[in-house]
C-alpha cells in the first residue's frame, strides 16, 4: 500500500504526460485531417474576393477609359473653342478697325457737309440779297396770280420792262418759282394760286411742303393751273396770312380787279390798310410782272412791298 502510494505521483505525471501527448497528437491529427477542408474554404472565399476585385478593376478600367475619352473630347472641344475665340477676336479687331475708319470717314464727310451747307447758305443768302427778297424764308407762302392776263402774250404796243417778245409770262413764272425753290433758303412753303377764286397746295390747313419731292409736287400743281378769270389779290393775301408764314412772295402782273374786271381801288385801300397796321409783321415781297413801270399799277405794288417790309422785284 505504501508502495502504491509512493509510486502515485510518478504515475500521475506519466499519465499526465501521456495524456498531453495524446491530446497534442489528437490536435495534430485533427489539424492534419481538417486542414484541407479549411484551406479549401479559405481558397473559395479568396477566389470569390479575387473575382469581385477583378470585376471592380474591370469596371474601373472601363470607367477610366470612358473618362479619358470624355477628357479627350473636352480637350478637343476646348481647342475648337479656343480657335473660334481667336477667329472671333480677329474679326472683332477687324471690325473695330473698320469702325474707326468709318468714324473718321463720317467725321470727314460731316465736316465737308458743314462746309457745303455754309457755302450753300452763303450763296442762297447772296441770291436772296441780289434778288431783293426780304424777310425770313423759313415758312414762305408763294401767292401766284393766275388771272387771264397772265396767260396772254404781251401786247406789242404796250410798254413793258423786261418782255421783248410777244409771249405770255406764265411759263417764265413757273420756271422762276422752280429755280427759287431750289436755290433760295426756303424752309417750309405753301402755294396759293388765285384769280377770282383761290386754290391751295397742300390743301389741308397746317400742312407744309419742305423736301425735294414736295417741290416737284408744288411745280406740278402750279403747272396744272390755267390762267383765267379776274384778280382778287386781297382774298389771296388773306388766305396766305391765315397760315402764319414768316414771309409772302406775291407774283402778279397787275392791280386788284372787281367783279367786272375793272381796277378795284377799295380793295387796294383795304390791303394797304391791313399791312400798314403796327401788328402786321409779315414781309410781302412783290414780284411785279411786265408793266410794273406803269405809274398807277407800279405805285400800288411798290407800296404793298414797302409798307409790309418786303422787297420789290421787277420781272
């Protein structure tokens, strides 16, 4: 018994060692047996991960290719835009140069026009002064006698100032008005033709002619008038003054007449009284045609011009 007890620790140690060895061996056996299965499972998992990683890499490579292609397109578009910008800048520079040149040309032409306008104004002023016309011609009413005598030839035995041919004065009056409209500093104007009736152009009150086309219309209107009838000068002057002109130019070959064709002295008196008032400020230039050196006829026409502040022109 004592021997058994004495041997027990060693036996226990041996048994412990044997057990440990057996355990280690078992673990080794199990490890060796299970290792293929564990390795296979890890390989499958790793293979899946590698496959996923490969797919992601492929997607990334595809995306990278698309990005590179997009960047290439952007770079190409940028180069195209840069080229277009350079072309536009060149065109803008060219247009700027042309605009500067046009501005210089415009300034030069403007100066030339100003010089021509001044020259024309001086020439017109000289023409107006030479002709003896007075007053401001910015709003003129031409009052034209279309009575019967204006269309008749000048009588050979009748003393006349300018007419040396047996021809009526009417066509010369039309040509003279056309030249004056072209050469004189006439701004706006109207035409009043009269015998024993009055016709106007333009027909509407408050309307005035002014440009080259209007001048042609005015000459056409005058040319359509046929000299006939009597000489109601007072009525025509009153119509002209109703438009508030700055001046009047009267073309006539005689004194005012009454309804029977005789000299109308009351009409002359009323006219001279009208223009003799202090409030009358419209110069009436008188263009006396033919027999203006006749004492009676010439006196009335000169008084009409002088008392109104207008000029007297023998035609």
